[in-house]
C-alpha cells in the first residue's frame, strides 16, 4: 500500500548541515519516504506525520506498507544498486536486523552522536536499543517496551487451590497440579517444529540467552536445563502445543489453559479471541528461573532506522525520528492507537490505566515497575543459522533420537561453520 500525504509549499530559510560525510541542504521543500511492514505502524505514521507537517509545512511524507519479507528483499535491491530508490526511514523488525550486521550489508546511519547530543539514552530504556546495535553503534529507535509477563486464569487457580507461581520451580509444580485436572499450564508453540518464541523469552529472562554478551554462542548448563524443561513440559502433556493460533484459542475457550505468556502488544489478544473470559484473567510478573533472573521477559520489537543512502536532510530526519519515537505525547498517542507500550520513561505513567478485560488491573503500572529489569535482546549475524539448525533438529530432539548435548553440538557446529565461511 502506498499513501501519499498531502502538503503545502512554504518558504524557508536555507541552512547547511553535514552528517555521515554527506552535505545536504535544509529548509527546502522535502519529501521523506518511510517504509514499514505492518499496517498498525503505518496507521501511527499516518497520524504522526500529519502532526509533524503542521509544524513543518516544508516537509511531506510518503508511507509505504509491504509484507516483511518483501521489505527485506527490497532493501537488498537498494543495497546492491548503491542506494537507488532508497527510503529515507525504514522500520526494521528485530529478527531482520541481523542480516545488516556486516560492513557490506549495513545500510543504516549510526545514531550514537545524535543520541548523545540530545540525551536520548536518558529518555529511553537502553536495553530496547540493543536490538539495533552493531560495532558499538546504535542504528534504530524502538517502538515498544515489549515486556513479557504471565497472564493467568485467576478463577482456575482459586478453584483448584493452586498458588500463582513466582518462580520457575513453582511454575512447574503448578503445571503438574493442573495436569491432574486435565488442564494445561500454558499454550505454546510446538518445539518439535521450530524454536518457540516462548522458549527464547524464557531463556532471555533467565539470563541464558543463546547470544552472549560478546556476540558468541552462549550454550551453558542453564541453557540446557531451560530447554529440557520446555521439552519435558511439552512431552509430558503439561503444555498445549499448537501450530495455528486458531487451535490454541479454541482450547482456551474450553477453559483448558491456565496461563499465557504475553508481551504488551499481545495482551489484547485474549480480549479479542476469548472475550467471554473477561474478568477471569490477571497479569503477573514472569516466574523467575533463579534468584538473579529477571521477573520480566521480552519478545519482539521494531526499530525505526535512517537509511545511509537517503538524500534528505539528516537533521530533518533525526528531528522527525525524535518527534515520532521519543516525544512523550506522541508515544502516549501511539499506545492509544496501536497498543504499543512506550519504552520512553516519561510517557509510561500516562499509559497506565485500568483494563476492564483484566478485571480492572492496571497493566501499565506492572510493565512500568518492571522496565528497569527488561533484559537486552542481543543480536548476531549468525542468529538465523542458529534458529534454522535448531528447527531442523528439533523433531529428533523431542523424540529422543538425540540428547540435549548432541542437539547443542549440532547447533554450535553450524554456527561455527557459518562464522568460518565469512
């Protein structure tokens, strides 16, 4: 979809600025092109660009929406052509950023100098910027906090006299207790098919993410234990595993699922898919794997990035990025429009309101209280290789054809081969 936003011509002062080795003119009539891969983000951009145009009538915007794979393919074409038909700003989904983490593929303008100059790191949860970092540079501003917490059926826990878990050991014990009543502890993706998002969220919260702080593979004994727990909960029938969302919602509608791990952007899915359970769900911190683990997971994210090929005035691009992604009032409006809880500190409190579906619980207050514990989602250019190798061997692992050590060796060797081939 391509949406051209109308604008008026206006006289402006002429100025010159130099950033990233490129000299451009500011103050002239400019058209800024934004690419995004999801309609909800486009809806927000449509609103926020119209607000920006009121303040800066010399700037107009074109917003293009396309499927994520198509967007990444188009970026490859832009790079191979030396920047022809490049957007000025582009939404990069966090899983896709790893493909840009080489000298040959990096297509975005580093933002460190601008962020330091304008104090951005004091305004935004820094862990949310790690998704778009490489070689000690930040390249994107995040849309959402993306905290993962545990939704739970308060009525089921009360009916069966089961304590709401605060630790991972308590979670496994509650799963065993619910199994006696033919109730699944959670609904999760089938690990025999692919690496589930729920598993990585658990690994990150536990401090055992497979990407280490130094960017190398981080397969520890605790990593193996977490993976084994997930396998056993699935194989022992304590997790309801599904391939399509419709399967999971149908089981949930039958009152057969007691908990659901949800990021902020997914908290409304319960309301949308099992509206009849309004008032029965509550939200709690993430069950801590060990004492020093986070009481919150993290999943998802999208960063707004500045193309290094853009011919637009870079100070104007940066000014709009701050306006759209960091300005308090606009962050609040984004939450109202598309339910993305802001990673910007001063905007959080204004997004904290009671949610009727959750029995009047103020989810924003919970997320804000956990903001400083949000773990970093680290990136590596070998991440896709890791996930693909995990998925290729997951069936044999779940079936017991290979044990945990063998499974992890296969993954590590694949990543080593990838790194050796660079």
